DNA sequence: CTCAAGGTGTACTGATCGGTAAACTTTTGC
DNA sequence: GCAAAAGTTTACCGATCAGTACACCTTGAG
């Protein structure tokens, strides 16, 4: 299997895991949906967990790439980008395939706190926090770390709420809330 | 099995499902941990899903009972109760057994949008939204519905973040954020 | 005491779980 | 062109999955 075949396996596995969940997706289903035989899968990944970690690494990379690119398209100023984040989220929520945040879902299924899957999920959130904190700094927030935390809270809340309630509305609520926090962080 | 035995089964099943997850908890493990034989379990619940729904109904009831009671103990005024919500959450986050929100976790594992498990999860969030909205109304918020939404976003965000990052800190961040939103909703 | 009714534990079902052994086919290096 | 290496297929492993058949035991009524 050529190296790009491995990437394609991970890419296809990502789709299935995201759609159906981790425990609910057996290796046999993965074989059927990716077209890659089980033996080949186990040539590249020693266990299902290892495959899941690879899937999460890809997800981290591609989600952030998409998100940051979309935010850059939607706004020019740092403050504008913070608000535009929620427009980008809204677009995501409205996709038919939207199934919440894959890292939150992974954390829900793998609870042992030093599980590599959970570590990967925590890492993703940490990197997003740094992204928002950097935007907050560029926007001139009084305390960029605190504003970053707050924006992250709104983002996570919007993801969970929109997923469970089945509406993209929380993205708008979060955006208006972010506007208030931004004002507060810039005044004086 | 006497009726209170059934409740005890659901209570014990709740502990196991919350600790280990839904798909990762087989009926055999449930038999071992509850001391109730499989035959007896299936006398009361036709399927595992039906048992899970019963567990979620109990969780909804007991969580809200604990939460609202704790908030009432911590504050007297409606605005104070909104802020005290995050103190109550912080206490929850610090429990050793804390494993995030059971409804978010359930939604992560059961993605089919009309699955009764998912419906139960959505219902729980809806009821909490009404709780916060009512507090916002009593506090004299300009638009109680909007403030309620925002507080809910903060709560969900804090739950997810504290669960993945393994720290109760997001409860404090969310509380300070709620204070800003409250001020904004009361001014003028 | 007897007998019926309902709750219980044991042992099992076929299906699927994650993972592997070994034969077979394709690709690669020389 | 030919052999070694890499990838694939098929068939299988024991364990566990959700769910059930049935014998057993307890209980309450007469």
C-alpha cells in the first residue's frame, strides 16, 4: 500500500467514525466502507485505538485548516475574525453531515484520562484556545488569555447545543455574546 | 422484583454507564455490577436502549434536583443564582467521578437524530434552558430568553472544556463571563 | 400442606467484536 | 526476466455482544 493509500484509509475511516461513532464502528464495517482489507489496516496500525488516534490527528489538522481559512475569508481585523469564527461555525452546523465535535465525541467514548485518544482531544482544544488567545491579543484585549478562554467556552457551548438541539441557532447566540465580551475586553 | 428494586437497578446502571460509557458497557458487565440477573433486567426493559432511556430520565430528574437545590443554597437573588450556578458546576467538576455531561455523552454515542436517547438528551437541555430563562426573567433581564441561551452556552462550554482538559477552571471563567452578560442584560 | 404464579440464575443463541495466520497476487529492484 | 518484498484475500481465532429458553426457587393464597 503506497503512503497516500494509508492517508486515504485514514480519511475514509474519519468519515465513518464521525458518522457512526467509535465503538459503534467495527473493523469489519471499516473494511467494507474503505475497501481496504483488515490485514492491510493492521499493517499500518497495530490496534483500532492507534487508527483512531491517526484519524483524530488528521481531523485536528484539517478542521483547523478549514476553520482558520474560512475565518480569514470572512474578516480582515482580529476583532472581526473573532466574530467571524461563529459565522464559520454556523456554516459547519448547517452541513447535513454535522455530528458535533469529533473530539468531544471521542472524549465521551474514551474516558480513561490518560488514554491517547483523550490526550489528542485535549490537545485539539488547547491549540484552539491558543488561536483565540492570539486573536484576542492582536485585537488589543485587556487580558487576551481570559478573552480567549471565554470565546472557547462559547464555541464549545455552541457546538454541543446545536448538535443536541439540531439547530444552528446557537452559533448566532454565541456570536452576539462574543460581541459583548469583545466590547468589554476593549473598553477603557 | 419489587418496584423499588427496579429503581435500584436503574440507579446502579446509571453509575456504570456514566463511568464507562454506553457502548462500552455490555449487559454482562451490568449483571456483574448491579447484582441483577440478565433475565430480570429484560423483564423490566425490552432492550438495552430502553434501559438507557430510563437511566437518562433518572439522571435528568436527579441532576436538576441537585443542581437547583445547590443553587438555592448558594444564593438568594435571581441574579445571584445565575452566578451561583457556576459555583455549583465547579463543585461537580471537582468530583472524582466527574465524567462530563451524561446527555452530551449519550448524544455522542447515539447520533441518529430521532433516537429516543437523543430526544431525552435534547429534552434535558431544553428544560435547563427554561430554568435559566426563568432566572433571567426574575432578575429583570432585558430579554430573558436571550440571556438564558447565553448562560446555557456558557454552562455547556464549561462542562465540555473542564471534562476534556481535566480542570475545574472553566467554571470560574464561565462565572466571570456570566457576570458580564448579566450586567449587560440589566443596564439601562 | 399444596399448588400456582412470578421472579431468578444458568446456560445458551447467532452475530459481531478486535485481531491474526497463511496462502495468494502484485509490485519492485536488479 | 526473476526473485524478493510488499500488499491482499480468505478464513479463522477466542471473547464478547444483545437477547432468550428453561429449569429452579421463592412466595402467597387457600
